[in-house]
């Protein structure tokens, strides 16, 4: 997987990005860098992002499989 910036879709506000890191862990990361976590499975990552975003519709987007997420970039 390559490390890459996740471009905004321009249409909606997305507070969290969910995807995998280079080791296969699931990452949920706030786009402002304020909060995030490493999770064992996709469901847990999405649950965290959902709760942290206040169940706001459109607040979560998924990184393409070709992108390697990190909490620190």
C-alpha cells in the first residue's frame, strides 16, 4: 500500500477517515488531527468514528484500499 493524501470529495463534510494501516490494522482518524484510534476490525473503527462524530450523516468516509493510513500523517 502507498501512503497518500485522501482528497476531499468537495460535496460533503467528512470528519473521519477510516481505512487500514501498513500492518493491516483499522484506523479511524479525525481529519483535523484531534482524535483517532487503531482498531482490530472495521466495525470497531466505524463505531468509534460514528460515536465521535455525534452520528452526523456523511461524517465518515473510507480510504481506498491502495492508501495506507496512519494516525500521524
